[in-house]
C-alpha cells in the first residue's frame, strides 16, 4: 500500500521542478531509445515509422481525454500505446498514475518485458528506476511501483475484486491488453473492469483526466473495438503518388500474390494498389507518402490538396488505428507470404479458420468474425426506428388478420408488446411499453400478480380497427419463467375455465441463452400432459397438474430469429415487421432492446467442433422477448411466416391426430373471437 509519506514525497519532488516539461512528441524523440529488435540501442526516429507522428501529436492535444491505440503486430503497439505515455506522465510530468494489466500476476511480466527495458535502454531515463520497494534492483513487482522521482505506478488488474481498485485515486490511467477488461469477474457487482478503473479518476474534474488504452482487435464484442462507435473513428490517410487522392488501402488492395505457385513467387508479386486509381504503389512510394499522412476523423473530408473540411468530432475519445499499409517495418511481401500460406490450407477446416483468425487479429488488425452462415442477421438501430407506417399507436389497420400480445415480467418492471398480422402477410407492432411492479410493497409473487391484473381491463378493451369496428379479444401470452405462481394465478383470474383455447395463456420460452438457459426440445407426439404440438414443432401445450393450468412451451431461439428477420426485411414484403406511426426517436427504446441480442456464429476447434450458433446479449432485451413471444402466439393462431431457412431449426413434423380433451372438464370450447374486420383463420393449427 502507498503511505501518506510516500505521497507527500512525490508531491515535494514535483514542486521542486525548475524547468517546464517538454511535449510528449519532443520527449519521445529526445529520450526514447529502442530497447529491442533490429534497431535496438538506437534513438527513435520518425523517419522509420512516419505515421507515429500523428499519435504523438494527438497525445499532445489536450482536447483528447481518452486515447485508444490499436495496431498490427510489429508496429510498436505496446511501446507507443501505453509504455511511452505512462513513462512520460511518470518521468517527465512527475505524476502518479494507474498501471492497468489484465491480471495482477501479470504485472511483473509487463514491467519486466515492456516497461523496465525502456528505462534501462536510455541513460537519461535509467535514473528513474525504483531504488527501493517493489521492482527495485530487478525485483518482483507487486501492488505498486515507486520510481526514484516519487511517481507511483499503481497496479490495477481486471482480475482483482472491486476493493483491489479502491483507495488510490489518480487522474491518468494506462491500460494494456484491453480485451481482458471487457467483462467483470463473477464476484464483481460493477459493470466491467474498465469502468471500475475509471472510478479511481472521479475525484478529478473531467478535463484533468486522461486514459490510454492499448489492445489488439479480437472480437467485435470486446475492447478496444467496443469503444470505436462512440469515438472519433479516425482513419490514417495518405496521398496516392499517382492520383493524389488521400487513401487508406485495406486487405483487398494487396494484390498479385493469389495466383502465385509458391511462397517465394507470392512475395515477389505482391504489391499495394490505390483504391481510387488502382495503380501499383511501390514500397518507396508508400514510405514517402506516409510523411504526408493525415489523421482524418469520421466527420471530416479531405481533398487532393490535403485540405481537411469539418471540425473536431463531438467526442473526446480518439480512435487511433494503425493498419498494415501504414506500417513501414513490414513490406507487402511479408504480408503476402502469410496470406499465401494460409490460402493453401483447405477451406472449411479447423486449421483454415484458425489461420484466418490469426490473419485478422495480428496481420490486418481487424476484429475476427466467424464465417457468416445462412440465417445470420445484423440489425441497425436507426434502421429499426425508421420502419414506421401511417397507423397510429394502439390502432389496427383495416386489413388486420390476427393480433397477439406478449408479456415479460420482472420484480420491478413488466414489459408488453402487441403484434398484428395483415392479410398480405406483413406484421405491425401495434403497441409496446412497460409498467411498474411494486415488489417493494409486497412479495414478488403478489406484486407481479397485482400488476398483471391491472393490465386486464386494457386487454379486454381491445384495439380499434381503422375504418370501424374493434378487436376485443386476442391471444395474450404471459411469460411464466419468473415467478410462475403469479402468472398462473393471473391466467386463472382471466379465464372462466382452463382450456388450450383460452385467450390468455401462460408460456415459457426455451433457448440456448434464453431465460432458463435450457435448449428447446419438443415432444414428437401428444401423450400424457402434452395436449397440443405445432406442425413445425416450434411450440407445444402442456397441462400442469399442480397449478391446474395449461402452459405453452415455445422455441425462443427460433422466434427471436424470426422477429429480427422481420425487422430486417423490406417493409413491403410478407413477414416484414413495421412500427406504428411516430417520430424515430420515439422508437429508440424498442430498437435498442431488439438490437441488444444477436445470433452469432463461432468456430469451435477440435473433435465435434465446427461452426456453432449462439445468442449473445449486450444489454436489456425485454421488448425483443415480448416481440418473439407475440410472434409465436400469432403462429399458434394460424399466421405462417415467409419461407426462410432457420439455422438449427428442428425438422418439421405433423401434429398427432390423436383426440385429446382441450379443457379440464373434457368439454370442447370455442376459440377467442377473431378480428371483426378479417376472416377467421385456423387459430390454433388444430
């Protein structure tokens, strides 16, 4: 632990400085000596890596409070992304700061491998090596490191509990291997380790804080890539020697190697080309053009003369991404060799997928995404909010066919969404929202039951149909996955007697990552408590003896996919889901919930591996659950989705024709009344 005396000593040394500190750019070029590699023992020179100049300038710009550095290998990612900024603050500015590493037992390794060699290589920096305590005389680093000038490098780790990050405040943090800070440990109650570390800066005003985040791009769902969207999204561009357009060539612009018959031939034939004029760029030309490189932010444009239009972005988070084209330490032939060797591995094999993952992360500095399978969907929030039609909230179009509402319940909040089908197969979100569950005033079971009973008058009132008439009865499913007793009590209250044709039903979604994390499995025939099975086996009805109610089990993975698929279809196609009229910003909540869970495909190596689909949730998804629930309810009423192939969809099988009573008394009852404006469909697929 850092003592009060040590802190006062550090402050006294800082007050005793007689000369103003140099800029980061001048400090690096004056003090930094390369500790290892082909240029070990030499002073750093911008001529070797011209694009680094843009990073040095950015660090000197006080506008940026958060600076993210990611790059290809062999670029100096660790040296410039976190080691140099950290030592600049500690040695030149005399500041104490947070030294953030993935795990506490890695602190010594990072110190010995990345930081100490830089201090040792430079005679003027060597004097700052710790003379006592942790890290002194080559000793092991533990909780913190105190340099000889009194500056303290406090170790913060992603693996430590929350208390391990408390008790030390600092305005600056330097973080390495950012991907390991993406999620909290099971014992932590905070959102993620990065937020925990940032909490140590909160005693300083925002304009005095600084953070340096360095890391390799791994997956789109991990740091540092997750910080990109809310950053400057800057791109390093340089003028083409042929057409003068400012360009940033990518993987598709390294050509010549694909048709080579050998590794050597691929290296000789490889060359970069301009994305604009498609003319070849030699290594000499590439190195020269990078001296004129510009860091162009997402809201800016640049003309052939190098004039930038557009001011600084409305964010203080800088995204600095050094791609292969700007790396002068490697040539086109080096990259082409790795590409050619990977291309020789047979496609769709574990070895090829491993090679492709390595190319993404280390050669091209791109987040790796497994090959997209048929059935993958990518939703955009803005696209979802723009899917409105000229039908008001809580109104049904004149061509309405079927209507269903899904409920998702929690201890403090309940969620609902109503979905209607139209005669041409299109779908419309009629209404959605949330309501309070007052569990603080009563037990959760009683509170949820009371909240659902308060919804009953609205459900019975129904929805008006444009052109006249109203729908007073429709299918309502309430999720019984949480506080089942409360939902069963509500179903009993809402229905005079229990039947598989009740308009309000208890339901339970099953899915690999849904609700109770149990994969959906459907019986093959009606027997015992199973009273009804869908023809495609996507849901079935089971009679529960103890509460004496019918409960529907449905394939949550399938219907979430169908819901997102509907939100991605052109709005005029059958199966497309539209939203009721209103401003786009009014649908942001729904869009966020629908985009917060995505079906991804990942490669699992080894025997029995391959491409596996799974749902990944990044935030609240209650309205997506309600939408999928309502979609499943519509299908039970008789709606048929458009013909699409669903990943991992079970084979369809016809429902058993064996006669079973559909009420507790054994008597048949009528189905709920269909919409007044449309013909009656086969509501339950009987």
